[in-house]
């Protein structure tokens, strides 16, 4: 297989099958496979036809933006390559210029500023004009990563900000507005949008040879590239920096009016209103994109005194599966078309396009939303005091040493869990240990046994996720007798019995129960922490080579389980041994 890490490897077949999928998810669309055109089927009210397109690999742009309230048609090239002028001509003259308003109301072509697109769409537009069609073309160049000096005669590239131009212009056309007004609003929107992107790596194009590691000019593991283009073009600089600093640089490129090379829009923080678009370039998880959105918004408000009137976060314009994101800021300019026809209203207007993620409406944004009240009974831990006493100084000392041992073992536990699970056990146990240490350092452990153990359990619940966290948190001794090691063991045994109502885990299932159960049984029987810890370690060691019956290890292939213990059981044994060492 020459093109690893892709399910589909033949570029042309991939493009055509992706285009065809649009008709499967939106029955109002038609595919002209020969010319790689997606267009709306006839039958909608006459309107200015809105056409766009470009190379494939930027999905949902452009084909998935075809639909009511957005594009009338799109023309696709192969991956990262412009469609031909003949494809464009056939779209304008054979698809949108024959009915549903294209011939009567005119055609607006909106494309992004790339040499091939401008040339081929331009030639297609001229041919359509020569045939008698009324066609105008708008070019979007919103990339602030390319300054005036670098852009030269070519100008700025078009990136994710173009999706805002498509939506606003498409909504304008859907109102039945004239070609003159549609084109004017498209150009006004393009003039007021600025964007910049960043990525952790260049992308691999399906069907191409994998890069040679000896000659590859890819980014180093700790590098990122600011201003990387959506066709794998180099950015303005390669840097090593954390996300907060990266966002600071990107916003400066977008908004700093003192930067003569990049001050493409002048910002008046007192009067200007902005829409913020955080765009996934294709390879980021939604989890990470959400974190990025928070950091961008926070810096925008705190550093630039710009509070977006709308924030949109999602996948709007990609570069295949690029590990990156872009920031776009649209300054809301007056369309001079009256109520209901402003940029914001047009952005929020209904649409039926597979790739457009509808923003939250004005009604929701403008409504005063009070913070939901949190009932005091939910906040309360409900801990009841008891007459059971202990020496908190001794307990603090013992637990601090044992927890330090567990934290030090994080890398080894993680290594085991990476082989047989999802790799989070070590980090989870470390978080739990650190949470308990915070309780200790805050002086929250008292001589009251029940109160102290309950506070430890609460700390575990708040800091540890996953199965291990639930198991640890459930082990709050409920005994009301005088506390001795044996009674403590019996109380934990009671907790384990209660826990069995919610998990079928038993010794022999290759879980932390394999270490916990023998520890508790021995402690309850002998009252000796040393013997109990040895029993727990023996149980943990026995999980090496034990086939899992529960947990994620069940689904993990391979035979690594034969060579390593269960990570949770191993971590518990480390904790037990730490307690013993502190006591002896």
C-alpha cells in the first residue's frame, strides 16, 4: 500500500465519490460527474445564482455548501488543484445559466484568491459573458498570514473567512435581491474579513508517495507553522511556542493597526462589532478545538477589548486532515439595505447545505440568561461527624509518603496501560493522589476518622475519572466501631460488597480488584498492614499473563497482557507498599 493512513487511495475516485455523497445526504442536489459539478435541482424560486469552487480537499467547502440559502452550484478540481475553465464554463452556461434565475437574474461567482482559481474561473466567466449571461466575479483574500510585501501582485490568499462570505452572499441572493446588491454585499463582506491559520504539520495527499524521512522538510516534533496555506503552502514562519503565545501572535496579525504590512482592517473597539470563527483545518479533535476557542475568545476580550457578538467554532474550510486551526474575524459593516438585511441577519438566515453548521440565533444571543442556581444541598458533601478518632499527624505522614510513591510510578503505570488499555490509568491515579495531597496540605484531615476518609473520597471523585476513580471513591469505610487496622479492613470489605452491586469485577478478572480484594481480606483477618500489602502485591503480580474479562483490555488486540500486570492493580500495590514503608 503506497499511501498509508488513508482508507481511499485513488485521488480522482475519491473526489468523485465524495461529490456523489452530497446527493445522498441532500436530495435537492445533482451531480454532473463528468465536470465535477454539484448544483441545485431545478424548481426553486428565481434568484441570482451563486457559484463557487476550487480544488478538492477543503471540505465542507465547496460542494457541501451547495443548497438553499447558500451556493447554487460548485465546481471541483482534483485535490488542491483548480477546476478547468471548461468545467467553469459548463457550470455557468449549462447548469445555472439556463433556469431558476441564472439567466434572468444573473450569476455571482465567488472564489478564493489562488492563481489557478482566478485564471480558470476568470476565463469561464468571460466565456459566459460572451454568450450573453450577466456574470460578476468576486475574489476573496482574507489571509493575514501573508503580508503585503510577501503577497506582492498576487495579494492575500483566501482561507476560512471565505465561508462567511459564501453564507452572507447566499442568504442575500435567496431574498431575490438584484445581482448588483448581491455582488456589492459579497465584496463588502470580503473587504471586512481577516483570517490567519497555524498547523502542527503539513498534510499527506492520498495517492502520493509517503514523504522520505531522510529528505522530508516537515516540521520538527516541537515546531508549528504560522500562516500555513490550505494547499500545503509554507507559512510565514516556523516557531516553537505554547498555544497561548501562538494565539497572541495570530490575533496581532489580524488586528494590529500599527502593522503596516498586515493592517488589512482598521479596528475601532468602541464601535466595531465582530463575528469570530474558529475553524478546524481537518485533523483536530472537537475537544481540542473547544479548548482553542476558549483561549482565543479570552485573549480577544482581555487583550483587544473585542467581545464577539457571535462566536462560531467548527469545521468550515479544511486542508484535508491538517493538524491545525484558523481564526477569522468578520467586522460587521453596514449593508445599507435596511432591517433584516444586515450581515448578522444574513449569516443567521436559514439554509439547507450539508456542510454549513448553523450558528445560534440572535434571539438566543440577545436574551438575558441568568446562571442556573445550584442548590445548597447539591454543594454540601453531607459528611456527618463521628466519635471515631485518629492521629491526623501520623495519617498525614503515612499518606503523603505513599501517595508520593504512587505519583512517582505514573510513567510505569502509563506504560503498562498503553500496552493493554487506553493509556490513562497512570495519569488518573496521579491526579487522584495529587487531589488527596491537596486535602492534606490544606489541613482538611481531622482526628475524626469518618470525616477525614469522606474528604479523601470526595477528593478522589473530583480528580479521578474512569473506572478506577469510581472504585477508589467507593471505599469510604462505613464502620462505626473503634478504628483499628482490622476494623478498617472489615469496613473496606463492607464497601467492596456494596460496590459489587454496580460492577461484576471479581478476583481473576484482571482489574485492580485483584490487588484490592486480597489486601482487604488479609487486613480484616490479621490486622497487619505488612501482610495485607504483601497479599495485595501478590494479587497484582498474578495479573501478569491473566486474560482480562472486564475493562478496555478486553478489546485490545495482541498479547501484551501476557507480559505486564494490570495497571490499576499494579498502582494499588505501589500505594499499599508505600503505606507499609511509612509505618515501618
